[in-house]
C-alpha cells in the first residue's frame, strides 16, 4: 500500500523501499531529506500552507532530477529522540503550531545503523503558518527544488492565501446546500422528517478521483448498505454520480425514499426519510421496545439509532472512496442533520435515551472535523461527540431516569 494511504503506525521498511523504487521525483507534495535538517520547520510550515504532502527523512535526492537516491548511499544515522525532535519543530517553531503525522522510526535494512521516518502533512485549516518569530510565511511551490519564501510584509500573498481558503470553505457549504435542496426536490412527500449525512475533505478544492470513477464505483460503495431499499437507480451527474432509492410497498409507482451522491472532489452525501415517523405511538413503542412519554395521541418520533446506521454507512463508503485516491484528504468535514422536525420527539435505542418534549425548530445540524487516521481506525468513536451534542440539543434523557 502506498505511503500516501497506509496507516502511519503500520508503515514498514518494505513500504518505503517499494515507494522509493518507483523513483517518484520531488514535487509540490513530496520531499526527501537525508537527515532531519535544522530548517525542517520551514518545510513543514510550507507544506501546511499549501497542499500538504509527504516528507521522507533518511532518503537523499538527486539534485539534477529530484528523484530519490535508492538504494541509498547516505542516510540518517540511528539516534534516540528523532520523533520528539520533529514534533518539537512542528509545535515550538511554527505559529500557529502544525499537527504532523509520523510513522515509527524504521531501521534502514539497506544501510545498517541508519533510520527512516515518514512525515505526512495535511493542507492546514489554520494557515497561514509562520516561522522565525512569526516573521516569515512560506508556501511550497517547487522551483529549482527550493521553497518560495513570503514575508509578512508581502501582505498580498498572505491575504490571497487566506481568501482562497475562505472561498473553498464557502464552496463546500454551497455544495452541501445544493445536495440538500436536490434531496428535498427528489424526495417530495408530505413534509416527512429527513435525516442526512455528508462527508467531504475540509478543503475540497481538487479532484481526488475522476467523475468516471464515481459513476462506476457508486453502486459498489456501501453508502447506504444498512437500508433495505427495493431499487437503486444510478446515473452520471455533474462532477460525479447521483442515485435515487425507491420503495414499492405495493404501489403502482414506487416512492423515492432516499438519495445519495458522490463528487470527484471527495464529497459523499446521503439523505433518507425517517420512515418510523409515520408510525403511531403504540407502533413505535413496540418497535423500540420501550415505553414512550404520555402526551397527545400520535406523537411523531424519530429513532436516533437509524441516524447512527446512516452515518456508519456513509463513512464506510468514504473509507472505500479515499483508498482509491492517489491524493486522499488528510481531514474530513462531517455533517449530520435532520430536517422537517418541528414538534418531533426523539428516541435512541442504542443509548437508552428519549426526549421529554417536542423539538421547537424545523431542522438541526452538527458538524465536526475528523482526520483520515480516525476514519481508518475508529470513525464511530471519532463522531461520538456529535451524537452527544445531538442528544443534548434534542432534550434526550436516560430512559431509566424518567
């Protein structure tokens, strides 16, 4: 598996050896360092300010063509504290500090007594990052194998960097709102409550897969595998693919109860009707196995356990999509939401919670940024705080405590 994708703690010498034997030259997202340089903070901050990337330390490069010198003739001598030095550069020499991903320190089997380490950096949401007492800001634009420095005095470039980030964030939100509007247009049905989930790179400014891949892979990516929908129809769509899920229920014309789409920029979205909201109190109590609060007949209920299932399906799909990308994102912006929920009650079988009053607003949404490492290792744990926030906002209390 490529150094771009593999879990950092699982990277081995064999992975670095295979990567270097491809002779990939240094570029705007890749740098080789024969040892930990004194100005490593400059490279780290420059990567974070620009596109992110990989820094492979312990590998020298050919200065004529920027390819790795492999098998190695020189390298980084084995010594204690290598990881700690790198973290110290990122935390103490850069403002604001940069979070770096590090592999283990790995013995170089081709050069006894020497070590290797891989640094993986994301395009930073906290940019611009400055060094040298906050006086210098660098971006990483490889020309003649050098970083292009920009001092704070060059305010136009720094302002451009900050405005570019804001435009990308605005575009991300615009795409989400377009997805929500499209879902509601497609799923027209008596204002029934809708639950939806979205995951995208924090900065979805470039294609990480092709639109053709989205169209071919959509049916294989388990975005909504937990939902028993009779029929899915997939189609090519703007910058990716779109799918409509229908359910017959004995009707001549199947009813659309769910939609999903995948964009080439790495955005995944799905929305489904909360079908349990059509049940009466007694029916819902039987399904959830609990006693619901006394109140007017035919209260409308939503089961939050179904929201969890939807999130799990979409984030599993995100894992599959990003594994296929040659340039996966480092961080994801995850959103979970509910619409058409005015005067709705909530029940959570998994957490044994239920709300004591109707929800007063028409919609609710919670957002969180998670890392790709968290997505790989324990994504439901990473988003648990989102469900905690939802339980509080939806006035959910322990079932066993009234």
